[in-house]
């Protein structure tokens, strides 16, 4: 038999293992390239937006570095491929995609050339929620969101605040709280209800414990401590009456603005001239409403309970921001839609002419003098105020059962809440506005 040109007369046995090893190495490298990272899309393809935030939070706990892809597919998350993360997504019903290194490169190129940005999340935020011990299920949408998303948080109240423990936290939330010391101004309708009377007893006991004769004095001191927390670099998020009553307490620090029916003595007759708006985070030039029978604190709030048009008719709209030049407001407004159904609260929204010019408006009610969602810087920290009580319960009356978030797992209104818990996880150099 003739030999083919160049064909050796014998086959060396050592060449077969070398070829096999090379093939295996190439296969392993190709496999690693095909499964480089996990993409959690946050557009309309996502099966559970709310629990997706919990996955991101869990990845941070496991010390994975996350890229939050602002304006890319609704604000998607890019996480290093890890079996425990993909398993967790499957368990919690969160849709994810395994993307190759070449796909990641293509995504980053798209981000570079458009109004998008990749923000690095590097640290699990320590979260505190200001919750009275007598809190009821209808008291706080944020705790509902965190528990549904399976995000860790600590309960804090006046003891922890006054004892200086806020320094242990990165992020603090205030909700349906009344920092003016008027028990939510529920006196007119609910003063005979056991839950209201229990609220009075609980707060009076706390005031006495810390040496204050009046509950409003206690709450003013608490508000001042929270102000210090923000000034020192803390992130404050507030909803409903936790927004305007906080600023009212700062403006009226040390001044009695509480009617005798509530605290046993009269209002300071000079209180109007003693209000200091410069101490306020967000609002200015407001007028207080001191009538204990009126379910309102001031003219900051744009609530109109006579105009119950429904969630879709009372919608609000998110503003668009430059992801590269305004990363903070862009983070806070990440969503799969920019039009969101409205929802009421004791403080539903804010009249625009009462909002300080230094404050960034994140969302407004189109055609109205109302803003729904605002953000600003105070000292080394920031605050974000979000009007309304529960994004998936339009009216949410006192005593209503809590919202079942499994029925609203793609809620855009709740997404805005959860944007805020990841905001402090971003690299500090990327938080400049």
C-alpha cells in the first residue's frame, strides 16, 4: 500500500492524550464563556419584579458584586453566575437568563452608546424601619414589600433613635407616622376606638420614659435625631404622613402646635412666626391646620377625598433622567412603565408650590399642581419622599386587611419602594448628583 504524502509510518501513542486534553480545555472555556453571568431582566418579561429585588439583595449578602443596568430592559440586574443564585431564582419564581461573555460585552456596548448606565452595587445595605410596637397590618406598605421580597430589616422606634442607634443603619424608612405628636389626627373619627386609645397610652409612656411632658416634645426630639442621621450620611425614605409631618416637626421644633383636646393645653399663639422652614428637608411656606377634627396637617398635602376617581384615573408619571449624568434619580425611577396607577393616603401627594426649589421631582400628576415622588440631598445624606399609603390599594381605609403582594408581584408602584433599598448599595462615587 502506498503511503500518503506526509503520513507517518507509525502513530505515536502520546499524541492522542494531548489532543483529548486540548479538546477538553477548549470545551471548558467555551462553557464558561456561554455561562458568564446571570441577567435578571426587569422589563415586561419578568415574572416577579418584587422578588427580583430580594434576589439582588441576597446576592449582595453573599458578597457578589452586582451591576444595576439603568434603563436597560427596565433596570435589569447582572450578577456573576453562581449556582446558588440561579437556584434561588427558580425557587422564588424570578425569571433570569444566563448570558455569555460575548453577550455581556454587547450589552455593555449598547449601554455605552445610549441613555443607559451600569451602576455597581457592592454592599448589602443595613435597613431600619421606624415601626411603633402597636403597629397594625395596614400601617406600612414598605414592610409588606420587604417581607414579600424576603429582604432583611430591623424594627426601630423611639428608644433606638434617641439612644443613637441609627448609626448602625444605612437606610431608614418612615411611613404612616405622625411626628407632630397628634396621633395621626385621628381624634375626630377614631378617638373612642381601642386602637387609638392604645396608641395614645403607648406614646405617652414613651414620652415619660425619656423625660418629656408631652408626646409632641418626644416626636420633635426623634425628628431631630433622624435629621442628624441624614446629615451624617444616612439615606431616608418616607411615605404617606411620614413625609410632611417630619418636615413640620423640624420647622416647629420646640413649639407647641397641638390643640388642647389632644395634649391638654393650648397651642402657642405665636407658633406661625416661630416656624423655621429652613430646617425642613423638602417643603417651605406651608400653613398648618391645627383643628383636631380636621384630618389634615397642613396645606402641603394635595389629597382630595371628594374626588375618588379610581387608581387609573389618578395616575402619576415618572420623569426621565440622564442615566450617565443623573444616576441617582435614574436609579430611583427604574420601572417597566413610566405611568403608574395612583393611590391615596393621609398624605397623597404634595402641592408643587410647597416643594423647595432644590428638591428633585421624580414623578408628578399630569395636569395638576401635584408631585408624587421627590428626592434631595441633606448634608452627607439624602431623602426620598413618596406620597400615598399603599400602591396597590387605592383608598386603603383604616382597618382594611393588608395587601397580598403575591397578587401584585409586578406592581410598578411597589417597585419604586424597592428601588430605594438598593440605592445605598451603590458605590459612593456613583451617587453624586
